[in-house]
C-alpha cells in the first residue's frame, strides 16, 4: 500500500465514521461554541494513525506491551480502540480517553520495529499531516521516562473546526510512542493539565 493509497483509505474510514457520529456543538467563526457539548471523535482517525505507519505503510509492526500509564481522572473516560468489539470504527491508538464536557481527547499509540532510524520531527509531521491550515506554534526537546522526546504544539482545523494539537513523540528501545492531545482552543486550559499528568505517568518496564 502506498502512502497515497493509505491516506485515501483513512479518508474513506473517516467518511464512514462521520455518518455514525454527530458533533453536538455548533461553532462560530472565532472557534467559540454555541452549545455545551462537543465530540472530536469524527476527526480522530486522522490523528490516531500511528506516525510510523505512514513511513512504513507496507509492513505491520507490533505494539509495545512494556509500558504503563495512569488514566486521567474523571470526567475523562476510556474510549474503545483497536480490535475492541465496541470500538467506533477501528481507532488505531493503544489507548484513548475523552473528556465528555469539552470533547478533548488524549491518546497514546506505540509501534515497535528494530533499527527504525526515522527522526522524531519526521514522525511528528506524519502524525499531523491530515490537519488543514496547520501551524507549528512551538517545538522543544524534553525527556520522558529517561528518553529524549519531541514535544510539539500545533494549531489547525478539520472541516472548519479549529483545533489545538499537542504531540509528544519518543523512542525507547525498538519502540516509538506517540502521545496526542486534541482540544478546542477555547476549552484547552484544564484539559492540558490532564495531558501533562498522563505524560508524566508514562513508565516502561
């Protein structure tokens, strides 16, 4: 499967997902919400495709089972992902959580492949390549569980919905880990702290 065909497949999957889910909020031109509830799930297929999958589309790499994280506190709730029979479509993350009050989503995905030498910035760019009007606001190297990581903040939009996207990509051993946080900009402040705590809780065994 080429990268072009892979992107077409993702777009097709998103079309089906949008038929199943409706966004409960209406957005004004400045990104504000006229109603209280919103879900970002219809667009998460763009982001929950692993970064490595776009660099190595013809091969399937196993996921890591050698890490643990602490789930974010309520009202965050776990989403069905991957092969879970209750998953909406087949979200590709290892784990994902949604805040039903704000629609924000936190996810973590892993792929393990020996001798993968893809740079962290290339992996990051592949994570967000489906986001329209994308702008990199900040990027810095940080340390997560003793490993060098690239922490990036983007703004962008999907179907005219403004988004704030933070990605943290790191390599540990033969595995790459993608942390993703997506929120509506005007409802970002408290959700961001939940993502910080989730990231800080990450430990490999």
